[in-house]
């Protein structure tokens, strides 16, 4: 009886036995994450397309600065404003346009937005090449474009109109501004998508 008790006392505890048994079981190998190259390439294509539209807008601003003015030009502008609900005439439009021309508004707006637009396009190409640096370039360029656009098209343009006492703002312009802000926020978020999607992040090449 004493020997039986001694044998029981020397038996290893159950948790040790279970640990030994579990350690002998085969462990499932970790499945490596498969990179999805389509994610950064799709983002790159979208950024390049967006940059092309923004480039057209920037070049349009520069062209507007150098476009020849005439009585017919202001008549056409007055007619265009009437289509969106602004009751004006060629003389008032000329006075309003002169205020913007004196401050080189269209020229500055075109060139200041042109620089970040080129950065957005370059980031798009980098995404297509699956370069990780595209995230930093795209985010920095997009944020710069949004800040410049808000300062120029909202704050500065409003101050010019206030100084001349003529406003060509309409409800459509407000809606357009809101849509521009939403698109700008999407443009800022776009470069960060590969960081949020593991397969897209894995598809980016490590920095050299």
C-alpha cells in the first residue's frame, strides 16, 4: 500500500502530460500572404487619371490669364453667367474680371496647383511600378493641392470679389466647391489604401 501511494506521488501532473502530448502534435505551417499587385496598380491608374483632369484645370487657369479680352468676350461671359442664374451684364463682368486680372489670380492659381498636380501624377506612375515611396509622394502632393486650392479658390477669390463688390457665386458654385472638397479628401486617402489592405501593402516593393 505504501509503495502504491509512493508511485502515485511520483506521477507527473496532468498539465505536464498534456503539454508533452501537445508538443508532439504537428503544427500547421503559417500560410504566407499573397501580394495583390492589382491594388497598387489600380490606385496608380486612378491617380494618373485624376492628375490629368487637374492638369487640364490648371492649364485652363493659365490660359484664362492670357486669353485675349474683347467686348464679345465679356458678352459671352455675361450670357454664360445668366445660364446659372446670375443677372449681370458685360460691363459688370469686365469690372469683375479686371479685378482678378490685376492680381494675376488665374496665373497664380494655375501655377501653384500645377506643381502638386505633377506630384500626384508622378505618384500614380510610382504606384503602377509598385514603389513604396509612392505613398509619401502621393499623400504629400494631394495634401498640398487641397491646401492651395482652398486658399486660392475659396479665400483669395472671395476677398477679390469683396473688394470689387461684385460676386459671381451661385448655389451651383457652392455645390461644386463641396464636390471638390470631397474629391480632394478622396485624393488624400487614396495613397494610404495599400497600407490598410495587407495584400496591397505586400505587393509594394521595399525601398532600396
